[in-house]
């Protein structure tokens, strides 16, 4: 980790860059498996956009030129993760996909949110 909380591109296995990319791939597979109706298409598009944006924004955060830029990008990651949680809830509550198929993604989304909240607080000096 470099000063200001920013990291070099390479990281250990289980690192957040790898984890958010794996999450994006899981979201892509989920959207591909959705029913072919208008509600599933609209919600699928939204969850695809927000779920894949987490990793893209985290990658940008790792390349931040300042602590302020890093903090802003982590905030973007958190916003997208929270939005993803919302769309996953809608997929579940609208019965567009069986609940048991969303459980692991719900859990991972909540874990990512917790990690990002902690990262954001740390970067702002709010330990």
C-alpha cells in the first residue's frame, strides 16, 4: 500500500481488485441467466451496469493521483455497490430469479459494501 491508501496494481490473491472483478463476472453470468421479459431486461441492464462499475471504479481508485481522488473513487465504488444491492433485491422480490440463486451474490455485495465503508472511513481519517 502506498501513502494515502492507494495501492500498486499487483496485489495478493483475494485482493479487492481481484474480488471486484470476480464479482463483475458473477453479475454478468446472472444477467445472462435472467428470463427474457421486459422487467428482467430493464433490471438486468441496471444491475449489470452497477455491478460491473464497482471494479472499474476501484481500478481507477488504485491509480489515483491524490488522497482526495482516491477517496472520491472509493465513494463511487460504494455508491455502485449499494445500487447493485438494490437491483439484486428487486430481482429477488419480483421473483425474477429464485432467491437461493441470489443468496451468495447478496452476501458478497454486503461484504463489498462493508469493506468499502471501512476503506472510505480510513481514507477520510475516521477510524
